[in-house]
């Protein structure tokens, strides 16, 4: 189950991939199918969240536009 880490309230637009960057802020990049040409996607910062990332967790932007995290499933047999 995921837990909410920071309330940001980002409004998502179609054709963009939203993610938590290495600084803990919310960024977005154009998706390949969003009309982007080949090459590296332009990344732009959308909101400043300042989340400190912990090892063993996956950080993502949930459907409400907030930053959440879930424990990574590693080493299962």
C-alpha cells in the first residue's frame, strides 16, 4: 500500500510523464507518443516538493497529483 509523502496537487496534462526527480521535486517530460521527435525528452520542473528519498521505496506522483511512496518488492521467492 502507498503512503502520501507530500501534498503538491499537480494538475496532470495528457502526453506528459510525471515523476519525482533526484532533488525530490515533481518534474515532467513529453512521452514518445505525445508527438515528440527522436532524441532526449525535454524535462521541466512542475512543482517544488523537496522530498527526502529513503532507500527501499518507490516514489511517484499519484492520481491526485501528490507525491506518494510504496515499499519496493525485492528479493521475493
